[in-house]
């Protein structure tokens, strides 16, 4: 059961990372628009990046634990 939970958390964190990359690529494409009037303002970019950061905060915690931490569940096995 524990392995399934770890796998699910890993899968969810990958999904968030992919979404972040997608948003960054979209921002880059808009910033490179030939027509300067179609490029986003710094405020627009910051707003979009803040939304991306919110996604990260909602992501599940990292499943990696230090090996030498006596409080670690891996150490207790």
C-alpha cells in the first residue's frame, strides 16, 4: 500500500511540473510575439507565474526522505 501511495504522489508531482513547464513555454511564446503590442506586460507575466506557484503549493509533499534521519520512516524499516 505504501508503494502505491508513493507512486501516486510522484505521478501528481510530475503532473504539476509538466503544467508549470507548459505555462512557462506559453509565456515565452507570447513574449516573443513579433508585434510588441501583443507581448505581455511584466505584471501579466508575474500574475501568470504566481498562478503557477499556487499550483506548486497545492502539490503533494515530496516523498524523498533523508536516509540518515532517525525520524525518517525509511530509517525505521
